[in-house]
């Protein structure tokens, strides 16, 4: 897995000592806590289903391979978790200093993978793999997880039918906002995860919600609704749901997304009470 995820810089008490840390919920499924002055890996715990590796060596920071999930040409390896898209793709998490929790929008997908020989043709993308993605453990394809960094475990987690491909934003009023690929824009309690409010937008949400103070002094929350990207390609690209390997296998996991939302692009702005 490549490393494309956000780096959250925190000054916190770690196991009884003040530390300047760097926190990264990585694509490979592990939430890393590093001493940002020395590079020491303090923690690396899975924040969702992971079987592609057996853990992280804290001394070296390297993944410990799972030989049962190593792919190769001419063989099919089934049920690899997470998928090529990672347990989390680009979608940024949000940290609240009030709760000490990191709010992570992420996927719950696994994949079957077969290595194939390919010839390079200039200007033509190629992967060298046939990939078919499937729902992960429990059947839900996404989750929104509040991670207790100090305790190295989830405080709570919400299951979502589709991958949670939007970013998250948390307010000083202990409210967390995120969007779903069906188009629901949700507000949940930062402490408990209880649903406080939701609004159905015209398309799936893969954008980053923001909050700001308007010229009238009121607080606003805004989000762009418009499904697309890798996970939403079946809708935005009008792909055939019968092609299990389309969009690098994402179509197989998202066959029913066309029944849940449509393409679009609308900016929604809400004024908070």
C-alpha cells in the first residue's frame, strides 16, 4: 500500500509522558502513532479488518507479512483485507482535543486478486492484476470510527452500507459531520456516536465538509454532494455492474450504488443553531 493519508500533529500525554506525536490512519489498515521528533513508532494498531499483514514491527516500523495473502502471477488469492483502495483512501479524519478522539471515515472491503502478465504500451494504464472487491466482515462496506489514541482502541464505530468516502469535521460543540455515498449528510455526537441529525442530498458525498463563521456571526457547515472517484465510478462513469473487475474491482462491491444515488454536483450550506 502507498502512504497517501493525512498527518495529524498532536502534543499529548502518552503513557504518562508528554510527547509530540504524529498520528496517521494509514491505507494499510493501521493507525500509527509516532514520536515526531525521533521517528519512534509508539503504536500501530488496526482500526478495522486487516489480514494482508500480521502486524507492525514497532522497532523497524515495517509490516509483518502474511504469507497466505502474498499475490503472484497465475494464482488467485482470495479475501485479502483491506483492498487496494486501503482501509482508508484519501478521505481525511478529524481530531477533537475536547474528546481526545480521532474520527475516521473508512472502508470495510476485501478483495480477490490474481496476478497476470501484461505488456507495457505507452500511454496505457495497466496494473497487472485482476481484482474483485467484496464486502468485508459483517457485510457493511464502510464505517465511521472514533479512535481513542491514548487507549489505542476504538471508542465507538458506526457501520455504513457503502464505503465512507467523505472527509470528517468536528466542532467545539462536540458534533461530528460526515457524508455517505447514498447522499446522507450526518451529524453525530462526538462523545457517543449517536445520530443527532441527517439530511438527504441529491447525490453521494465524497467531498470534505467544512465549518466556518459567516458575516452574520453564525456558524455554518458546508459540503459538496456529487458522487464519483474510484468508489463511485459505477455511477459517475455509468459502468456496467456485470463487469466485476471494472474500476479495478470496485464495481463488484458497488453494484447496487446506482439504485441508491445518482450523479450530480451541488454545494449544500447549513446554518447551525
